[in-house]
């Protein structure tokens, strides 16, 4: 994970680095998943952008997410759970 949208306390989606190096946003997080992810986010200053110009807030951390593999036209990545 490289960042998030929303606030650190209530993240809306996650910015994830894909195996090919691109950064893509996840789908909107469920309330229960956001409540688990939020306390683990360590925001950094500034703003970053995905390849398709979606804005996100950078974050520090080595939190591992389990995602659904596959490709989509807009590279939206479904997050399943934290590991």
C-alpha cells in the first residue's frame, strides 16, 4: 500500500502498487474494513497521483493487503482483508 483517499481515520479507498509498478486505487472500502485499516495508516505530507490522474494521500507502512487478482479497464483493485 502506498496511500489512501479520504482521511486516515476514515479511509475511503487504498492506493496500491501493482506488480507491474503502476499505482491503482482499490474499490471503496467497507465500513468494517476501513475501521481495521484506519488505525494502521501513517500519512505522509503531500499528494500523489495514479497513472490515470486519481489523487491520493501518500502513506508509510508495510501493511499487507489481500486483493482479488485480475485486470480491469480502470485498474480498480478489490481489497479482501489485511494480513
